[in-house]
C-alpha cells in the first residue's frame, strides 16, 4: 500500500509540474500507470538500461544517467531504490549495457555511457559500477562536431565481439554515427573506430539509438523526421539504409527506443513520442513477409513526461515483472518501471 501511495503522489506531482508549463503536455487520462517509480536523482534523468543478474534475475538492476556537469550513472534495484552512484561524470547522456567484454582474460559485463562535456565514452564494470576505462576514451577525434550523446552496444553473435555505436549533438549526413570495437588493453577497456555511417536530415539531432543483436539491426531516431534502420555488423561493409519509418506518427520529437523480444526473432520496437507522452509500437520482425516493413501497431500512453530514453526486457524478473519490464525516463528526475503485461494489454487492445 505504501508503494502504491508513493507512486500516486509522485505521478500527481509530475503531472502538476507538466501542466504548469505550457510547453509540456499533461499525461493522457488513459495513461498506463507505472508499477514502480524510482527515487529521484539530483539533476536530470535521461536514459536507462537494464542489467540482468545471471544468477538471480530478481536481483537485476537498472542503470540510469543523471545528465549534469556534476552527474553520474546510478544503479537502482527493481523497487526503484538507489543502490549506488558512479564516480562523478561531466554530463553523461545515454547508456547501454553488454555482457562478457574480455578484460585481462576475464569476462566483464559493462555499462557504457557518453560523457558529453569531455567528448569521451566511459566504461564501467557491472554490477559494481566501477570505471575500467583509464579515464575515458575519446570519440569523434579530429572532428569539429563532437559532443557525444546517443549510444548503443552491439554484440555480434558469431564471435561475441562488442561494438559501441555513438551519436553526437550534430554531424554530417553519411557519417553522423561512428562505430567502435571494444576490447581489453591490459586491465582497462579500449576502443577503436571501425565504421562511420548514418543519414541525417539536418532537422534537429540524432540521440536515440538501439541495436537488435539477434537480428543484426541498428535503429536510430532522426528527431522530428523518422526512425532509420541499418545493418549492425561492420564487417558487412554495408551502409545502405534498410528502412525509414514512423515519419507521420509523431507529434514532434522521435526519442528513446526500446526493443521487447518475444522470441529470438519477434517482438516490438517501442519509440517515445516525446511531446505526446506516449510510445509508438512497431513490429520487430517486420510485416507482410518484409523484415524492413514496420507499420504502426499501437500507441501506448504512459505516465512519463517528455520521455527521452527507454529500455525493455522479456526476462522474468520475479513476481512484479513475470513477463519482463519496460523502463522509461520521466521529467521529475525519475525512471518509471512498467510490468510488461500492462504494455502488452494496450497493444492487444489496439489490434482488435
């Protein structure tokens, strides 16, 4: 009962703040209510990522960014309680997680975040959230336009090599995104650039990036324009755009992307319709026999305000999240957790 009362109080506070600002739309009356709202961070939440505990999934954690000059990464438990803060970081923007990076002969799970004010990516071991990057790794070296923002990690199924796809505040069309191969260098993580790609409309920016490891695709939001799709494996030497969808579905900004995997090849792509406080849902596997056809399946209104980043898992995380969890950032310096069943119900209703 206490938890439900706290969630209700936080939602009321966030909704009131949003309504006071003419630029922010209120939560929709039929919005899905979160199962858990995290403790608030000091500055500005932006992007979450889920780490699955390999021995006890109920002890999995959410790692989220606090975007400020004196920001950092925060680890939360599944009740939304803060477990730990990383070392201070200079405006960490987005974060993603991968499993089994080889460091000094050992497999290490990692969280990788962009540190915008230092023009670096930062790499932390999990679940202890300790830096293993010897002070950070410079990105977009030699470029006038740097300011790293978006990031997503790709683990290649054939050899388990891990790659970081990094975006920036602005950049040239064709090479807006840089892809780095991560590796170990003694006791530290290292990275080398292996690919430059990505069409950019020039309208706003590219921040949200997501990778489907099993199917081998990268998705990213060209804000206010649409969602673009590319192959993820740099060894293919294929920078052709595969799809460009969601062009007419959004109120304004296309933001955070989460991929919910029902099987190895099916599921949903959820994209934040930021100014509408909802998520647009597309088929992960494509439609009508075309894997690159992604028609809109549903719009799911959520209680998040102006959501930037999101993540999802279908892993059973315990009684509250038997069919997985959807997590999304919200104004009010929090992250919202939704038991997947609440999201699935709205998708199923839209199909009727």
